[in-house]
C-alpha cells in the first residue's frame, strides 16, 4: 500500500503511557479536535479489535494513541472507546460496522447516548441521520486505503507508532482491494 522506502523513513515515538494494549503518544490538549477510528473483531485470540486516536487540529494530522487487542469482548470495547472519546475532547468516532462492529456502534449511540459518532446515510458519511458507523465495502476500503496512502506519502499524517508502521509494511493489494 505505502512505498517501502517511505515506510522506512517514518519516525516513531515512545509512548508516554502504556496500559495493556493501549499506547498513548500525546495526552489530550484543550481546543484540539480528535477522531477515533474503530475496527471491531470477535476477539477470542483470533482477529484484533483496534482503534486509532488522531489529532485533526492541524496538518500534518497526528496519531496520538492506538489500541489493539485480540481478547477484548464486544461488551467491553464500547466502554473503552467511549471513555477515550470523552477524554479526547468528545472526539468524533468512526466505527466500522461490519459483523460485530454494529453492536459496538449501537451501544455507543443508544446506550451511552454519545452524540459525536459518524453516521452512514445513503452510503455517504455524515454527522447525523442514517445509522451509526460505516459498513466497509470493497469500494469504501479502497478509497480509505488510497486516502491513507496519500496522507502518509505526502507527510500529512504522522503515524508515530511502530506497530502501525510495521502493520502497513504487510498491507498489499489483493484483487481490487487491500
């Protein structure tokens, strides 16, 4: 996905805080705006549930925290997401709703009544109406990967995390998707 030379040039930071599988590179700053991108899995020691906290206040955008775990349940994950969103100035949350992600998204929207969640309405992202979260189709994934590639290669997104950079090193195109 991202040029290998570019990946090798990226710098990483040592997290200021590590707890279980949560790594925080920068604490929340007043007046800053954040987005949390969420991918939910079934856990059970197989696939990983993950999230990235991104400071979108200025370009280049900055990954300020990450979480990746293959044991967290869909009952616990919404609580973690909600708490991080509240800490990061009521961050907007973008949740992939394929499979169990829909349960996580619905819990945050309906049970926690958290307003700053992105919705999908008529296959378009919006900040209200429709259903909470985004269903990842091959076209959505392709577009997202293309935007990520451009942001990183044009120095508009600082990844900061060795784990993210390492994982991007194995993302390759397979058919029409990644």
